[in-house]
């Protein structure tokens, strides 16, 4: 399966996949349209210095509040992660079971969604809990790694030209660390899920093994997807700023049609493409691996 087949094959064989995913992405796109975009528009109006000053200010606020974090706060965060994981696991276990059935060319069965919950709920919920927890830790890692580069670069921009070579070198190293760190984290996390649907043990190891063997091909594909998402998102935020400056019925209609509906269709197709791509690669790898084992 190639190209748009990652979208059309699942959508054609199991239209319910589009319904489930469409509801989820619509809720996200509505949140983005009604909350995230207005916040970004408000921030763009503020003239508080360069972007590095703003980032350092946020980091300093975060670091200053670390001593105020209590065990009770950590407990509430963990409870929130557990609750989120249980809810997400309920939907994803059924959804991914249906998608996996399509990609392995399995005949349609009755109550595929419910069967997926019954069979995979605990595995998917546990995987989601660990994914969210590791994501929080990874964000902290990103912040810590970025601080030296931000400080030196900000000083160079402020007029300390003697730091130019150090700033360039440190920025290059930091960008490299963040790029590969994000790619490894994203790829390993995504390939964890098809392992949870298709196997009962060594889930992360199976997903990692698949990702390691196909790493560079996956990276190239994900770079293309990320660039497309960045360009699309920049276009949405730019259009939102333009429309916000014109308070009229026409602007509101365009805002709903483009900022919400077009964004919804685009995000739904993109998410389905990524999930189908990851599951297809995983299934193909282990199918080939099984054939080679039988041959040997």
C-alpha cells in the first residue's frame, strides 16, 4: 500500500473508522479554532521583545515554581494521566483493532470495536499511560537541553558579537539533539501501538525492532509530513490573524469554513494516513520476518 492508499483503503473498507476519527479530530479542531488560535492572536499583539526573551521568561517561571510542586500535586497529575489513559484506551483499542483488521485483509466481523476493547483495552491503556508519562519527561528534557543555547543566542542577539561562533555551534548541536530526540521518541511511541494490537508480550521491544530496521525510511516520510503540517498550520494562523482584523459576517463564514472545516478534513486525513502507515510498516515487517524464519 502506498500514497493515498493509506487513507482510502481503511476509509473504503471500514467507514466507521472515519466516523470515530472524525469525531475526535473535530473536537480538537474546534478547540484549536475557539481557544488556541485566539490565544496566539492575542500573543502576537503583545510586543514584549524577541521570541527568545519570551521563551526564557516561560522557562524561568517554570523553574521558579518547581520548589512549590508538592507530592499531592504530583499525585493529581498521575491520577489525571491514569484517567486520560483509561478513556483514550477505551476508544483506541476498538479503533485500532478495526484498522488492523483492514490492513491484514481480515474479513469484516460483527462488533469489531467491542472485540477490540475486550482484547486490547488493558494493553492500549497501559501503553497510553506510559506514552503520556514519558512525553511529560521528554518535554522537561527538551527544556533543559535548550536552556544553554537560548541563553547564549539571546546574549549574541543583544549585542555580544564575541559569542557568535559559540552561539552558532551550540544552536547546531541543540537542534541536532532535539531533531533526533523527537524523531526517535515519536517513532518508537507510534510503533508501540501496532505491537500492542498484534502481540501480547515484549510490546515495546517489537515496536522498537521494527522502527530500527526501517528508521531512515520512516524519518524521511515523517519529515515530509511534519513540513506539510507546519506549512498548513502557519497558513491557518496567518489567515486567522487576517480575519480577526475584519469583524464581519463574511469573515466569520470564511473562518468557519476554512479555519474549522478545512482544518478538520485535513487533520482527519493526516492522522489516518500516519496511523495506517505505521501499522502497515509494522505488519509488513513481521510478516516478512515470519516468512524468513519459516524458510530457515
